[in-house]
């Protein structure tokens, strides 16, 4: 059967990698004017992960990608596309995806990075699956989310330090029979709060050359209230739009996985959409918010925990700075030998 017959695009393998060091609320609060109980009440987060000084985003991305390949039972040389979703790569350029290609020895793979903030993984999966649909020569695509968020925050800033974490997650896309795998994606941008979550230092408007470090500019800034309002307003809408494009009723969705920004936010959105928490899996409690990596990591964990079975309708959804929203609907299907 030719590649063109396999018009469906599925996730054939997943994997993730986290730092060795985890930081609990009690440790973090030594530098903050809040208590561990306050953090837990507001966010549901009990700990987050912090990369070691000699760790790199490319190493984490490659390790997550290798695990996804191993689950799919594929060698790196059959990967024709590597998409890395990040805003905290090793360098401003070249793209971290090039380093990942080098480390994996995936010598046949085209590479590029996607910067869509915390919506990166949904965006990357969509871009990669679209690319596979229009070009039969792209046999498999590796989509990776990776962030080293703790490198860009003030550890005494309660608006960022209580949430942000480091890590990487990956998904290996392969061809499958029609009607399986990704059904449709939907996106929405509300740029009215463009300045609410930002990191200005190092950008061309706030270059570092010729000036001293300025914490007000060179660390990440986040308005939590603005983020909350944007998420609860637009994330349900973009999920419903993705379902409409997929010709499925929202009530027919079997499982939802979200960008792991804040447990309380996820609880609110799940309830607002008429579901209960049994319809989702969360790891923000023990992993924290790892940006574009978070949805990839929680997907990898959900698969390892047996939360998904072949035939399930799965929604992946995320919100990122900008504000940018994305959701995709999948008819879940993994190879029989790997299926839960």
C-alpha cells in the first residue's frame, strides 16, 4: 500500500525528559513573601523542576525525541522532519532543531523551530501533520516541546517563580489509515493583551549590547490575572471550534489534555465545558508549568499511565502569550504493540 493511501497522521510514540532536581514549595518560599500553602491554594503546584547549570535545551529535546522513537520502534534515519517548539533554546540562532538532528543522527530530517509560546506543541503537531499530508515523501515527523524557563525568571518574583519549570516532551508522527489520528485543529489570537506576558531583554527592541543587566527588562514578566481571564474566555471557544471542524460533538470527546499552566485554571475550564476531572490528566502539581514542553510532557505521562486507548477522541489544548490559543482533535491510535 502506498504512502498516499495512508492519509491519516497519528502519534506513534511519545517520550519526555525532566531535570534531576525538583524544587518544592517550602524551598522556593525561602526567597518569597508567600507560604507553601498559599501557592498550593492558588495554583495546585507542589513542586517544579530546575535544570542543572550544565544542562541544555538541545540535550533534553534529543532525549525526549529518542524515547518517542523507541516507543514507536523506529530508527532516527526514517525521520524526515524535526520541529522543535520553544522560546528558550540554546541560542537565539541557529535553531535548536538543528542540534537535535545532529544529536539524534537523523540525517534525513528537515528542521525548523516554532515559537508560539506555550501553544507551541499544538502548533508544531499541526504544522508537521499538515506538511505530511501534502508531501508523501515525509514519512515520519518528530515534534518536540522543550523549555528552560527557570533560566529567564527572577526567583524572587512570585508572579513567575511559583509556576515555571524546565523539561522536554516529544511525539513521533507516522502515517495511518484514513479517519485515524489528527482530525482538525483550530487557533485564535487575541493580541489586546500582548504585553501581559513577555520577556523584552535580548529582543531587537531591547538589545543587551551596550547596557548593563536590568531585571525589569531582562527577566520574564507575567500578569497572572490577565492570563487567567484570557484562558477561561478563549480556550473553551477554540476547543469547540476544533470539534466543529472535526465534525464531532463536544460531548463525544473522551479525553482532554491541557497546557499545564495552573491546576485551578484547568479545573475551572473543565467544569465550564461540562466535563469533570476524570476526563483529563494533570501533572502540573508535580511538574509545574514548562511552557511549550508542558503539553508534550503531560501527553507522554498520560500514555504511560494508560489514560488513552485506541479509538478515543482526544483534545489537546493550550494557551500562550500573545495571547495565542490552539486546540486539536485526535482519533487516538497507536501501533498495536504499543497501544494501551
